[in-house]
C-alpha cells in the first residue's frame, strides 16, 4: 500500500519557529546613523568610487581593494582602547579558518581619523600581520586612510557612528565586522570584541554567495540574547528549552491527528486483490468445487 505524505507536520514546525519573537533588522537610508554605535544596513551597496590612501600614500578607490568578498573594519590606528584588540582578535580567527586570506577574500581596514596617514597605517599593518601564523600576501589585508569627507561618506553608508570626546582625548565608537560582496554590498555584521572561527567563516561564505542570512539569523536571534553586562550575545537556555518543547508538542499533536485519520483496512480485501491474475494455484484454477457446474470432473 502506498504511503501518504502529509505536508502538515513540516508546516507546523516552521510555524512554531516563525512565531517566536524576533527583533526586526533595522534598515535605514544613508545619513540615518547613530551618533555613536552601529546601525545595520543590510543590502546597502557601499560607495565604491570613494577615494582613499593606501599604506604607501597612493590614491586608491574603494572598488580597487574590494574586488573579492571583503571584511571591512572601521578603526583608528592610535586608538587606546578597543581597536588594537579587535584587529588582533580578527587576525587570530583568520589564522583558523579555511578560506585563504588574499586568495578567497580580503580584509580592508579604514581609519576614521582623518589626521592619520600612510606611515601610521604601515606601522599598524606590520604589527597586526606579525601576530599571524599564516601571514597573508601584502594585498590580502589593506590598511587605508582618508580625508574627512571620504571617511564620512563610507561610515554613513555602513551605518557606523563615532565622535570625538574632549574629556578622554579620543574617539568614542563601537566595534563591528562588516562583510561585503565583491560588488560592495553589505551582507553581514558581527559585533563585539571576541569571535569564533565558524562564525567568521560563515560570514565570509555569505559575502561570497551574497546571502544576507535572513531565516537562520531569525532562529539564532531567538536562541541568543544580548547580555548588557558582558555586552555579548549569549545562549539563552530557557529559550532553547521552550522552543524544543514547543516543537515536540506540535509534533505529538500532529502525529495523533494524522494517525486518527488513517482508514481501517477491510478484512479480505487485500488478499482478493492480490490474487487476481496472479497465476498462483489459489487464483489461477477453475474455482472451488462449489463453483463448478454439475457433471464437471475434477482434474488432478
């Protein structure tokens, strides 16, 4: 008997996941950026003709260095706080991922301090790449600078906000890894100061395929929550247990509902159908003795 396929169970499972509360991703136009922080602008194409300076002080446009899937970092090289640890953390993770830096993707670091120049960019590049066991080619990780206009154009397009603080004599800013396709379209943001190689690798692959990671991102945001004390996304065990319990309950109810609708098998029907035209002794003879007409002889 053919097995009937019921699409109800997969639909109910997807509905249970989709119904969980998920914070919507913010999408804003260029210019709508926080004073300090990062406003994610997935799908935005960076202004690729923006003029910058490379480590030798030569003029380059963004499109000249974003010709592969690219990890974009906004830092400033004299930062006394998070920029140095952020770049070293990125270098540590890139040593541990499969895609090859310089061949499969690039890293582009842009200083948002217009007072910084090529000499400082070169020094920082030597320090950061010197921490890597798999040192990339020279064009694998670029360290760029720019004037105030170019910096504002890029940071506004990416949703990256920062400001100068006179009290601390430094810039106040957030940290974020921004992943671009080879055409400069933003597909992923990763916030924080610590990362794990799998999430870096997945973001690089997303930049290669152009996947903005919508459905999986929703599931991850349900299972993870932001801890304001550590300022990191952490696994919420209670949410995970709730989701698993809900899926199991839905599956059990669907099993009962589908099982109760199965038609009972009528006695004898299957045997009669199976014997028609089968050619076996029971089905290929002239019938039972009761079926024979009077006077017919039974043949051995």
